[in-house]
């Protein structure tokens, strides 16, 4: 792959996004029982919590609030549902899509994103759903395009097993192509609303797509008029070469987990170069690295909060959530096995989180514990000023573009970041002081 030099123009401003799940735990298995969470125990089931979070993040001028989603409860660990249910390893998860419209009703600027798998749906339904959401949110919708992660998800939709990764990505490319053609089946000026002559839409500006592909076919046109963004903004989180290709060809933003600066910088460069290979502007795709901030009024208090949080994560819970994400039963291994030495194909996908900062391999015990704490996201711990220092250092060494933040308790941790760290970043000239765009795609492209 040929490399391209990108000229830096002064200090770039950050993009910030908030990671959410419509469930009791996000990346942290401690969330549901953390003593600092002061809302009712069933608040995670109710829309008011997420409306509140979105309003806080909009006050903080974030690009988006983003909901991850997994359509299964994992039995990957020990072949049983019990560990996942006992430790709430991203289970249960309620559907986040209906929440987007409820959040849109109480916000006016912030983007609203959610995961939606292409593996068990038809492109026409997805195109119609996301065009409708883009209308209902006023152009603030963002679709995180995923394939599949776990055999349980395949089984829930009547499939005998998980399809090979290469096939899933081939389908994903075709799926998005069908959706894009459907979104383009209405011209921007197709709706004329000529009451006097009884013409609602100009039929010459609405067309069938007559798509016949290897995996999907669709006659079209879409029965939803062109939406504010002409379909939602697209998110992706691929790390494999095929995943990077999908992101580079279509994505407006990428969510990445790369805790080591050197690997994050290499990933950032690889994705940006691949975007250029597809003839797109690299600045039109924001790469957001996952971070778990832990903020205290002093360094000592922040470290105490980190220790308090991490001590609430049971090792077996970490084993269970990691097994589900890898689609591999880690009970077959010794907790003292060095993960960098494992050769199983399922374990190769996440090698980026198996190393310590000095490059040495972590043991399974260490990886599982960290996975239960943050799913591999680095913890940035300190006062508002030192957390801002850490964000700046990571950002400047990697190249940008920003961060996807994940809280250790909710509500509370998100408010702390917005009220304490965002003003510090603004004082340093590293974060916007007002929204300058109106759509989700605007936010991803405009950090100023």
C-alpha cells in the first residue's frame, strides 16, 4: 500500500462521541452495581436515562451518542448462558433503535447512532428504516454497519452457524450498495407538492433500481422520500483488512480499540491511506479511539476511583464477555497462558489488546480482567487537567481524529467529563465551542 503524507495544519480539534448500550452494562461489567450510580436500579430500561445522557452530551457539544447492540446472550464460555446472565456481560440488551426517536424529541443538534447488523435483514428494510430515522431525527441518524460476531446470534435467526468472515464482508459491500441505490432512487426535488395541479411527486425523478447481485436483489424504488443526509451517516469498526476496506469505502466515522499508541497510529494511517485509495477525502471519515476516562478532584482520588471500579469486575465475568466477543470458549485454556502465543484463528482478531505497554504478552487472566473492566479500552485516570493531557498526548501521537468515551458508571461519569474535561479542552483550543453543522455527517467532518 502506498503511503501519503498529510500536512498538519496547527493543532487539530478533537471529535468526541459517547458510547452507550441499551442495557445495564456497557464496556464495564462494574456498571450495574457501582455504588456511585444513584438512579433507580431499573433506570437502564427506561428512556429517561438515555434522554438525560444525550442532553448532557449535547451540552458538551459531542458529535454523537452511539448505541452498540448485540442480538444474543452468549453461551460461548463453558457452553452455558449462566455466566453471561450472572455477570450481565452486555446482556441483556434491549433494542436501541426505538430510543433514537425518543432522544431526538428532546435534543436538537447531537447525532444519534446505533448498531444494526446486515446479516439477518434485507437491504430494502434497512434502507427504509434508516431513511425514516434520518427524517425523524432531522438528519442526525448514524448507522453502525456490522455483520455478525457470535454463533448465538446466527442461531437466533435460524442459521446453523456463523458464516465465514470473507463471505460476510462480501455481503456487507453488496448490502450497502443496494441501500445507497435505494436512497438515491428519489431525486432531491422529486416532491413538488403542487396542490393546484394535483401533483405530489414528479414521477420522472423517482426510479426503480432493478438491482440483481450475487446475494441480494431489489426492484425499488424506496417508498421513503430522500432524507436530509440521503440516508444516515455510516459508522464502522473493522480492524481486519476486509473490515478496513469496508470502512474506507463507505464510513463517515470509525470506532477503534487500540490501547497502544504505536498500533493506534499504524491503524490510523492504514485506514486513511485506504480511504484515499478509494478516491475519498480522508478528512471525510473521523477515526474515534475508545477511551475510558476516570476523573477525580486529585490524582489520589482518581486512582482510588479506578481501584474501586476495577475491583468490582469479577474475573469470570471478564472470561465470559471475552469468550463471547471472540466466539471461543476460553475455559479450555489456562488463565496463565500467554495470549500472544496462542494460534487459534478466533484468538487472532484481538491481538492488539493482548500486549502490555512494554510489548510483553499478557496472560489470559490479565486480558480477561481488563476486558471486563473496559473491553480493552485504555483507562485515562487523573484530574480534569491530566486527563486532558493524556487525551492530547494520545491524539497528537496517533494523528487524530478523536475519541469514543465509555463511562465507568452511569449516570455520573459522563456528566463529570462534560462539566470538567470539556471546558479544559476548550480552554486549550482542542474542542469546539459551538456546533457549526446541522447533520450527523457535518459533525463528523467539522471539528471546529
